[in-house]
C-alpha cells in the first residue's frame, strides 16, 4: 500500500526543490510534478509532491493523521 502525506510548502529553492512542513517535521521534496507556490498544500509520496490540495483538505488530512498516530501510541 502507498501513502501520500499532506504538507505545506514553506519555501521554494533552486532546482525545483520545495521545503515542506508536515506539522512536526520539515523536509525537502521535489516539485517537478506540480505547480506549487509557497503556502500551498501538497501530497508528498517518496520525496515528490504529487498533487496540490486545498488548504482545508490539507489541514483536515493532517489532523486525521495526527489522530491515527495518537491512537497508535495509546
């Protein structure tokens, strides 16, 4: 099974590299497959942004992931 995780683009660097924020983690990802700008939410899979999301979808999905991880720690 493959999972893509929502992240917010907080910086775009040379070479079409984006610095994204997952909420508790920041990571560089490739932006070659999407036309993203700073502030956009994207789905990230294996280091590539593969789709843009609305801000609402991104925040909602991020919250669902947070709830799942919290339940796994109980």
